[in-house]
């Protein structure tokens, strides 16, 4: 099944959908990343593309939280520790995001 116009999905578009929906649905602990992965996996165009695209939002979110926590605290060591906690929290969303991406990739 292809998208309108015969265009296949792309990894960047799928990752962007996963990132935006993951941020907007952060308040749903398991369902938010699952739905974001489902939509992003479908937009990525296949299972392999969805699996590749799933790690980009997790890495971007984790690295952004890490650097912002370090930047906003006046002390680099405290910011580093807070940033590592944010990075760990961002990595918790990768599991449901991966499951949703595989299911979405199968639907594409």
C-alpha cells in the first residue's frame, strides 16, 4: 500500500512525526510513544525504515534534555547529573515507540 501520489515514506518524515507526536503525547505514559511510533512507522514506509527512524527521536530528545539541563543550571556537575536523568527518561520511551513503529511499518 502506498501513500497518495505513489510516494513511499521516508525515514526523516517518520522520525519527525515520532518526535512531534512523542512530545505532544508525553502525558500518556505508554500510549503516547506507542501512538507516535504507529503514525511514524506508517509514514516511514516500512518496517526497516521505521526501526531506523525510531532511534532518532529518542536520541534527539535525550541529547536536548541533557544539554538544556546543563545549560540552565549554573553548575555544570549538577546540570550533567540532571541531564543524565533526562536522557534516561527519554530512553524509556524507545520501547513503546519501537513497538508502535513496527506495527505502523507493517501497516504501510
